[in-house]
């Protein structure tokens, strides 16, 4: 991979990350078209997603800061309750435990943590399969078509409700985590699957978009740390590592400028238009496999 291709893929990542059209699917299709090998696994894709996390943070920085503070509060209360449990066991007293979920943001933080369980399980167990699936246009093409169907069903069914953090149940978070886990495969849009599932579960559109993008932060960060070992693989050279960093920076810069506009577009625009685009892109990717 040359620096030029890395930057182009970073720009594509920065644009498509905030639309329900699968940034990984676009990247895999372009890499196949350009004949770029995948000797480093999915490290490059993890770095591209890490770059766009900056844009996610800038778009939701107030919510993210509040969630981080609430998470620390939850940990402190859990430790305090553990000490109370030990104290009650030793003394026979019945001191009352501190309530953990005391606000909508605490509920939001707990929902995010629960959603990570299926995401991490699917991502870890399917890691090798994901690398193999990106070697052929078949999976990205099929994934885009399936994503288009889901988006079209969501839009035509007028899915959505008024649920916010207080009304969302923990099993809803599990379903969203499963959708995010499935989206590790190229062609399956992470935002498309998670936002559609959230709307089908009755989330308000505002909360569905917010939940979808914020829940990606720990998942992307975890995927990046899992792939760090690839930096020491025999296939990795200083030049290639430099190209990867350039791609990550390109994704960060492009994502920063596109985030606010594209998030507003997702917020208002009908999903059927993204569905039509996914159908067209999926057909082109599948057809290109026979032509090229």
C-alpha cells in the first residue's frame, strides 16, 4: 500500500463512517480493486476507525464527558457497595447499599457497557473470518445489499418512537451490541444496523443516532488494541506503518469536517435513499468481481 492509497482510503473512511453505507465495505472493495494485500489483518481498518473517533468525540463531547464522569461514579459506588457487603457479612448489620442507577446518564453508561458484551464476543471469535471475508468482493457486496434491505424496511415501516435512556431496557442494549458485532464484516454498515435496530426497538431518532455513535467508541478502541500486535509482524515495515498513520490522520481530518454536516443529514434524511445507494453499490461490487 502506498501513501497515496492510504490517504484516499482515509478520506473515504472519514466520509462513509457517518453514513449508513459501510465504511469497511467501501474500503475492502477499493482495496480489492487496487490489488492491495491484507498481510496486516484488519489493523489498517482499526486505525482508520480510530481516526474517525476524533470526529465522534467532537460531535458528542458533552455527552461523552458526562458519561465518563458517571462511569467513574458507578465504579466508586460499586466498590462502596462491595465494602458494605463485606461489612454486613462480618458484623451482621443491614446497612443499605447505594443505588447505582440514579440518573438517565448513568443508565446510558450502563447500557453502553452491556452493549459491549456481544460486540466483543462476536468481534473476537470472528476475527480471522473477518480478514478472510475482506479478501473477496462477495461478502462486501452481499453485506451492502442486506444493509440496504434493512434500511428500506426501517424507513418504509416508519420505525421509531420516543424512548430515551430511561425507557430503554438492558436487552435492547444487547440487541444493539449484536448488530454492532455483526458489522465487523465488510459491507454491513455499523451505523445502519445499529440505528435501524434502535428505531425498530422504539428509540427516538435523536437517541438512536447518539447511542449508535457513542457505543462505537469503546468498541473501536478495543479493536485497535487487539490489533496492536500486528505492528510487530514480519509483514509490517516502517514505511507501511507510516502509510497507516497517514491514512488514520486523513480519516480524522475528513471526519472532523464531515461529522456535523453528515450527522445532521442522517438525522433528517429518509433512510430509503441510503438503501438505494447500498443496492447500487452492492450490485457494482458483485458485478465487478466477474468483470475484473
